[in-house]
């Protein structure tokens, strides 16, 4: 089988975001299984190149410049341009994959889905409809820009032959995205499993946060707990690892966090490292006594899985995506977002009791190895891709047909649905 992944992110050149990490780890695991894997990364001002890395061929291409309509509708215009450009690049490069996988984010597969020339799989990572309420994007032209952008992404999923994501995310979106249950595959993210990294007793206990410094990731929730944690564990240190998110007209989020740490009187115990490369993130996870992830929304939680894989106990918010990754009191602790007392208690418990922290970390490492081993995820992905090929041959798309009026309101029958008696 020959698989083409479409992804603007593909490390190391275009960073280690969640989509890029997913494609990097999974493409390597599929190539190790003997699958021919290509990756197409189309990014503005990116120099063109073709590189073979670990059995994976990566095509990097630039995009045409964005013109004046982007001023008034930047999110929808970028998605339209990217979707059309990706379809053209697949043809121009002469790629002939057996199946193509795209993210729904940025609607990279929308033109491919409309043309239906190849079997198409769309992986749901995080849609504009899910992200924009946190990021504030898509507000131009009285919010129409965001609605069109979300519509383009959701169209790309409905026009695919198969849609994959985590079970929690599929359960959240399948109804309002009008997805056919028969086209859905629940597949976790792959995590490159590291060598064992025993927790040491040297140095002060350390709480580590990894993630973009944005509202959705909730770094301020952890920061609010710091004064009371320090009252119980005075030598504790807090490290925030992640790049700034700067909204138009706003000051950098790291600047706000530093000022807030000063206002709370805990600046000496708080370190902000900024964005780090993969090795730098791994090093920070190994230095941690406990890792904290107070996210307001996730489709999976890569960094939670990565911290657990290293063998560190995690304290996480009680959101659906994290229930697959964390068993409260077994592999980590789970706390309601608004429960500051709960965050303080969970962190203090694990900072004071290193043996307890090690036990939860070891259990978490075994749990992640069981669900996110790249070989296992590669097998599940191949099954989904083979299913997409079968559905493409039968012209079956992942989207459910709309309700139509024809004298009376009735549902159109899906092509492979058995007729009613």
C-alpha cells in the first residue's frame, strides 16, 4: 500500500505541533511495516524540497501568496487556498497513492474530497468550531469568516470515505458533523515510547506544564494553585514549557503569566522556558516530579501521553479526552477545572510522596504503552485505510445525507443500507 499524508506540520522544519507529531510518529511506524509512505507539507514561503527520512519521503512546497480578500475573511480564505493548492500539488508532483489521509484542520482535504479521485481518510484533530471559541479567531465580517472556515473543514470530513479520531472526539462531533457511524474508526494517537527514565530524589520537587500558553491549555489554572502548593511544599519548583500565543493587539501570554506570578508572590518558584524542540521537551519531562495539564478542551492530549510514557504521574482536568489516558488514583489524578482545592491537594500529595508518584508514573507508562504503541496504532490505521479504499470503490462518503423534502419529509437511504421491510 502507498499512503500519502497531507500535513502542513512535519518536523523538524515546521515544528512539533500535535498534527506534526502524529504524522511523524505514525509515518515512521507504517514505513517500518513495509508501507510506502509520502508526506506533503504545503506552507507559505517554504522552500521546495524532497527528502527521504527513515523510509518516508517528505515533499515540501510553498503556497501562492494570499491576496486582499484575506484581510476581510482570513480564516476561510486561507482554507480555500490551501485546499485547492493541495489538490493541485498532488497532481503536479505525479503522486499516485492508494489512499490519502488529511487533517480536518485548515480543510487541507476539501478539494480532494470534492474531486473524489483518491480514497480519502480525514483525521479529526481539532476543528475550527471547537477551537475558535477559545482562540477568538474567525470573528471578521460579523463571524461569517469563522462559520465558513468551520464549514469547509466539516465538508472535508463529510466528503471523505472514512473519518478517524479518538473515541471521545468522535462521540462529541459525529452528530453535528452528520457523520455515518459506519465510516468512523476510533484510533488513539501514537506515542514514541521512550526508554525507562527513573524518577530521582535529587533536587527540589518539580511540577511541569507543557503546552502552548493559551486559554485552551489553562496555564493560569495551574498558576493559581502555586501559592498554596508552596505553603505546603516550600521548595517546589514550577516549569511552564510552551510557546507564546499572541492575539492581535494583546501582550504575549508569557508576559502576563510572569506578571501574575509576581502579583501572587511566587515568581522565584516559576520558570517559563518558551518553546523547546523535541529533545528539550523530553528533558523537561524527565526532570519533573509530576506533570500538570489543566486543559479546557483536547481531542486527545499528546503531552499527557508523553509525560505518562516517560513514567511521570500526571494531574489533569476532568475532560472527556483525558478519561482514556488517566485513571484517577491509578495512573495519575483527575481534577475539575474550577476546583482549585483539588489541584492543590493532588499536587501536594504527589510532591510530598515520591514513592506514590513513582507508582502512579509506572502505572501510567504501562497504560500508554498498551494503547498508544506506534505499531498498534499503525495496524489500526491500515485497517481504516483499507476500509476507505473499499468505501471509495462503492462511492460511499462519511457524511450522512441531509434530510430532504419531496412531498413529505423523509430520510434518504444510504447506498449500502438495507431497505426497510
